[in-house]
């Protein structure tokens, strides 16, 4: 099996002196089904770069949850993951917040949006020329004028906000929806992730 390193959301637990990294339990089976063992990346390690290198990922996923800036350790961890991917050529798949982080890493900006939390809508663009319906759970978005350097738009929502991108030279692909939250998982999402993450 190939090794997939995935970032985690960070939550402070009310009533306990605990801050926890966490993942939706659906990720592990979803990625196992496409040929990966999932290795969660801890957010508070002092030497994040050394830890990523020790995990020796064959692929990296930036998961959802947390606004950028709300969990600084997580932000720094995802920067380290992207630094590693840029240096090694490891494929990256990012979803929701992960797309936002990839955009910020590339010098882009975010904007607030309404009407995209717990909604479904159509996305269209080069990735889905005929359109497809996706879920939506975000209140930050990427406007065309806020797109980061070297990123190409693959899909947009009806309001023009960016829903999928790829890097023009690195094997980085990102979507704003949550493939893991579909029951059953959408065949188009599974095929997209398998093709992208297993490229050599």
C-alpha cells in the first residue's frame, strides 16, 4: 500500500484541558479503497519538516475544517506539507479549507461568502464541462481576482466563486467540496482522486 499523509482539523475541547487533532472517520476507508494507508499529520510538532520527511508520503491530502488563521499550528503544518510536496514532487489533493490553504500558500486571497454552508449546487468548468452537483460547507471563498499564482481554475459555482483548481506545473489538485461526505461516495470523486493521487 502507498502512504498518504493527511492534515487534521484542530479543536479545543470545552470543559477539558485538551486541544485535539481530528479527522472524519470516513477518510480512512475512502483512501484505503483507492490504494492508500492514511497517516494523520500531527499539528503541534516542533520540527514539522523532519516529521513529514520521516513519514515518507507517496501522496498528501489537505483536509477541511478550521478557518485559516484560527489554528496557527495547523496553518504551519500545512505549509510544511506543501513545502515537502514542492520539493519532492509528491501529489497533493486538497479539499475545502485545503483548497483555501493551497491558494494562500500561492499568494492568493480569500473572501467571505454566504449561502455555501450545508448547501448543494452545480459546478462547471474544464473539470466538468457539463456540470455536476456537489456539496458545500464553507463560508470563505476564492474570487477570480484572489486566485494564487500558478493556479488554473477547473470549476466554478454559479456565483463565479472558484470550486476547483490545479497547479500549472506541480501535481496539485484541489476542490472546494467534501468527497468524504457523500453517501455513497461519488464515482466521479473517487476516480478523480485515484487518477490524481496514484500518478507517478
